[in-house]
C-alpha cells in the first residue's frame, strides 16, 4: 500500500505540475513528506509547518478503517500522527481527506 500511495501522490502532483498555488494541489502538498522518510525525519526535527500538518492529519485518520493498512505501514517507517498541534483547523483537512481516500482507491495509480 505504501508503494501505491507514493506512486499515486507523485502522479497527483505531476497532474498539477507540482504547483503549490493550485487549489487542488496545495491541500495535499504536505503529504509528499511520506514519500521520503529521510525528508520526513528532517522536517520532524525542524518542526516545520508541513510536518505539523502531516502529523496532525495522520492523527485524524487513526480511527479510519480504510486508512488502517497505510497507517500501519507508515508507522513501520516511524511516520506517525500526533495530536499536539491545536492551532491547525481540522476543517482545512476536508479536501485533503477527500483526496487521500481517492489515492487509497488508486484513482491516481499508474504503473
């Protein structure tokens, strides 16, 4: 599932030319940290905004049955959610959550 998610994220990003200003891409930009564990750890150490967004988003998925497999695989890579950021508006994750589930359904999967 991890490989599928990474491939799908890359394809999704390329569909929008990696343009962070594109309204459809800016909601998932921080998810790209899961593609490269070393980059995730670096951002975690620096406590960047993208890390905070990803950690909080993954935390919001902790009870989501459809996400359990990918969350387990991410946890094996030490990529885990965290509830510690209370200033993040969870309603901002509505679009991210919708796209996340499309990625899980392989909507952007290409061999």
